[in-house]
C-alpha cells in the first residue's frame, strides 16, 4: 500500500493503494462505521475478505458505512475497501468548524 493522508478515527487505521482507501478496523463498531471529514467522493465500498458490498452515505462532514455485520468478519482486523473518486484526503477539523452547536444562554 501507499502512504495515506487519513489519520483520524477512534477504532480504525487507514492505508491506501491508488484511489482505494482501506479502513482497517481494530475495534469493531457494530452495524455502522464512519469516517469524519473524508473530502474525496466515495464510489463504492466492500468488505475486503468477503467482497460483500457495504452501503454508505456521504456528506460534507461524514461518510457513514451501514449494514455491517454485528460481529467482525476477520480477527484481529476487519478491512473495508473504499473505492474513491481520487486520492483519498481528509479534513481532520471540518466537524469542529462546521458542526451546528446549540447556543448557550
């Protein structure tokens, strides 16, 4: 794999090969996983070991992968292969800058 600019996640680390981002999940989150600040549009996602398609929704702040198995398919690391529209890039601070916050009285 190639050097990867993505670094932020509570339960995963990232590698990449070309436009494919590999989300290596060490602490399985359950049915849903997310990447904050992924700037590159995602074309598709799949579990690497089984090829099972992974559904996702992407907006400016988050890319959310849904319908994951309740338990990891591999141990100790389960990988989601994410096909991007270009070299994957992350804005690590977009959520801090753009998330709506309630006003404090």
